[in-house]
C-alpha cells in the first residue's frame, strides 16, 4: 500500500495526493491525518488532488469524511485542484462534498484558510 | 443453365456490343435526369459499364469493389449537383432497358437485370448514408457552436445558453465551462439562460448539476437571465435552487460576481 505524506506548513497541513487512490490508502490517510491534527493542533488542511484522475463513490465519501473529521479538531478542509472530469463524476454520483471547501489551486486554497488562522 | 455461366455469356455479349449499349444507355439515362447533358452522362456511364463487364466476367478480382466505389462517387457527385436519388437510381436502371432492346428477355438478361437492380439500390444506399453523415456533422457542429464560454472579467466567465437544454448538451456545457474555469483560473461563472425557451424539472436538474460540479472545483456559479414566465414555471413546479445565486439579468450577475471578487465598477 502506498502512503500519502502529510506536510506541515505553518498552521496548515498540506496533503498532495500523487498516486492512484486505493481504498486502503485513503483509509490510512484518514487515520494519519487525524493523528497529525492532534499532534500539531493545525487549523487548516489542504488536500491537493491535481494528480487524481479517477475517483469512485467510496473515495468521494472518504474525502467528505476527512472534512468532517478535521472539523472535530476545529480544522477546515480545502480540496484543491480538482479536475473537471473528476468534478463531473462526483456530481453524477450525487456527492456534493458538503463538509469540505474547494478552491481552484493550492494558492487560492491557502488564501481561503488565511482568514481563519 | 446456372447464373455464373449466364453472367459470363452476358459479359461477353456486353463487351462485344459495348458501344451500342453505352450509346442507348446514355440516351435513356440523359432522358431520366433532365438537368445533365448527354455527353456528361455518357462520360459517367462509360467507366461504370467497363467495370460492370469486368465484374461480370470474373476476370478481375477487384472489379466489384471498384464498381461500388465508382457508383458511390456517381451518387455523391449527383447529390451535390442537386439530383434526386430517384434520378440517379433511374439512370442506373435504364441500363436494363438498353440491354433488353438488344438481347430480348433471355436468361442471361435476367442475371444482368438482377445485378443492375442491386447496383441501383446501392446508389440509393450511398445517398442515404451521405445524408446521414451530413446530419450528424451538423448536429455536432451545432453542439459546438451553441455553447460558447466567454470571459467577462479577470476571473469571471459567462456561459450564455441558447436553445433547449438536454442531457447531451448539458454534458458539453458542463465540460466546456469547467475546462474554462480551470484554464483561466476563474472563480466565478455566470450561466445565462435568457435564450433557454423553457425550464422544466429536467433542465433545472441539469443546471443544478453544473453548478455543483463548478463548486467542487472551487468556483461559484450564478444563474442569470430568468424571465418572468420562467420564474413563474420554476415556482409552480416547486424547483428549489437552494443557495445558488439567481439574478434577473446578466448585468446583475456580473455586478454580483465583481462584488464577490472585491471589485467595484464606478464612473471614471
């Protein structure tokens, strides 16, 4: 199983997903992120999915769940760099990812979080 | 007598009388399609007759294929020149009359007649296929033409929709809009539905999907150009646009988008 690294930049955790997401790597990311949030007390999470070309309903739901988990630690999740095809797939699946915010790219995502932290 | 040998005999007969057959055939064919001169018809048919003889005598393996290609070309060029498919088919069928006059109703003639029927129908088929092609090309270019994405301001794009929204078009609109949002780095999109004649639950559903997809990218969508009758329909159908901003005109939507981007337009 490939592991997704979590980077801490200031008060923000930065996760860049560069692999084809498998179910178990997403579950692992969820756990790692929760632990990291506790350890660092970060108030924002940026998940960059520029490189992700394929999502399914499970991964969509897990992304939303990451948002809900982060909220419990008083951190806001911003999903950045989603590809149009991925957005279309998620809407067709009926997932609107209510718990997470979205931004076009990492820079805009950081700016979204700036207001908070 | 089997078909093969009668075909062979017919081929021999046609080869010997090629000039006479061609002359009579051209004459009849020219009479069938009034718009074309006798010489032009003769030039077209002479190639075809040569190929008919070649494919009937089985001497040349590639002859039947070439014959079909020549007929397809004839059918296409005639269609472009404005002939009806009936005229084209009739001019092929008139070969039967020409040969009948020379041979009488023999068994060889029957085989020949069957072949000509087949060829005549083939021109019809080609005509229909060419038409289908034109129609599908036009449908495609209409889809392309009817969904422009325009840049209104830095970070603000507009998608003026004209015509009925069905699932196929929504798909194209959605893809183009999302693509533009990403490439231009735009955070606001205005979907203008002034040109959409009716909004029913299905169209509304399509619009909502597009807005949702844009949100997932991190962009905000405004729907503008809702006319009074359409507002009435939307409310009577109980369609909820939820927290999606809707504006009466493109102007209002642009003002809203500018305001959200922290910009203001005032007198210079």
